[in-house]
């Protein structure tokens, strides 16, 4: 299925969860990561049960310092 991740279209497996996606990107254990699907934030506790659907838009955001 086709999914957009941070604006980049990718092919993903049917039934893939946010937890599986974050684990693949080695972001599962990182603190301060926020994930939104279709512009709605998904709390980390729901990542294991939140299955991605075709054409979802996933935004992964991490904090950064700036000035």
C-alpha cells in the first residue's frame, strides 16, 4: 500500500502499525518523538494498535535546538 512519510511516498505492508514503522526507523525507544497521521497526533501508547491505511500521511517530528 502507498503511504506518505514526512512527505515522501513509500510502499508499505498491509497491516503495518506505527510501532512497526518506528521500530524500522530505530525511533521506537527515542524520547520526544511525535507522530501524526493525517494531521492528528497519535499518542505513543497507541502506536502498537494504530494500523496504517493506504494513502495515510504520516509525519514524524523530533525536537531540535535553534535560535
